[in-house]
């Protein structure tokens, strides 16, 4: 992997981490687990712009660092489950959803993200009680997913200078 | 718009509407006045809110950590806790049967229960 690529991926990871940390401070939705997921703008962007391996690296580095910086180590299992589900789903969906409909794959990613977290929550708590929040998570997830997806779409349309750096 | 995209949009719309239906159903108020406080899947308190006096008590978590449960005017909520996310506090008062107050870090759930209603 070329140094330039590494720097680019590291920059994206850092961006996602910054967004994630800022977002931790502005949770206004009173539903447990519901978040805007703004950091996923970077994820969606990476899914469409980079290879599977590179995207996975960005996302897992972000989740790991986010958990450490966020000071909530016990949340790592939820974050990871969400990330794995979301990433797998989006990478699969990417094959049929063209660039024009990024918002759609972002919504699907958001739904899968919440699904993964709920499944883990059910396993960890050994209780189905958390399932009752699931519909609310789906609704907020769809809205937030559409928003982050549109953000990513505008980003990609700008076509950030990728090619002019050919050395 | 390809077939795949249409299909996926259809699926998303379907999931979304099902979620809305369930969410609306979940918002209905509970008729029961009994609540149970569950820690680590064990019921540790069972209270009748209509008869409880206003008070605040602390639930300790064996591995360290606590939640302050507040009862006021027949409503129950978590008023303070040392968990990192404070989701349980933000949930506010327990209103619906289907939305329990959950503190994931402390494995604590406060929810309405039917079983005590007849007693």
C-alpha cells in the first residue's frame, strides 16, 4: 500500500473520529441507542470510494478509537456489532445500488446497524425487553441514514481530487 | 432506476412502515401501576406506583456503579447514575409498556409488569 493511500485512509479515519466525538456531545434524542450517526458519512463515502479492505480498516479503526476516546469501553461490543452489520450490508448492497442512490444504501446500512446492536443487546442482557425500542431505532435510523447518505452523496459528487495526485 | 434499486426501496419502505406501526402501538400508555426493576435478569424490586410515596433510592451494581431511582407523583424515573451514556436518565419517566427504562452498562431495566396487578 502506497504511503499516499495510507495517509488518505488515516485522514478519513481521523475525520470520522472527530465527527464521532463531537456527536457524542449533542445527543438530543431520548431513545436509548438512537443517534444521528454522522460519522457514517465517512463510512458511506469510503464504501463507494475505496476497496472493501480499506473501508473495513477505516471503520474498525474509527470504532476502536471512538470507544477509547469516548470513554465507554463497555460499549465496544455494541459499536462493533453495529459496524460489522452495517458494513457487510452496505458492501453487498453497493453491488446493486449505483452511485446515484447512495442514500438508499446508507438507509439500509443504518437499519442493519441498529439490528446488529439490538441483537447484541438481547444476547448481552439475556432479555427481550430491549426489543421494544427496536421500531423507534428503525425510524430514527432511516431518517438519520438518509441524511448521512445524502451528505456522502454530495461529497462524492464534488469528486474530491483523487486522480490529479497521480505521481 | 434498476430493478434492484426499486426492490430495495420497496423493502426499506416496508420495514419503515412496519416500524411505524409497531412504534405507534408501543406508545400506548400502560394501565398497570405495577413496575418491576430488573437487574441482570433478576427482578429486584416490584412496586405499586399508585401506592408508593415520593422517594429516591439507590440501586448499586455489583461490579461498581449505581442508579438513583426516583418515584414522584406515581411516576418512576432514573434521576441520576454514574453510567457513561446516561441514556437511562434521558429516557425520562416510565410511560409506556413497551418502552422500558434501560441502563445497558448496569444491565438495569425498569418496566411495567402485569403480574402484580391482580395482587
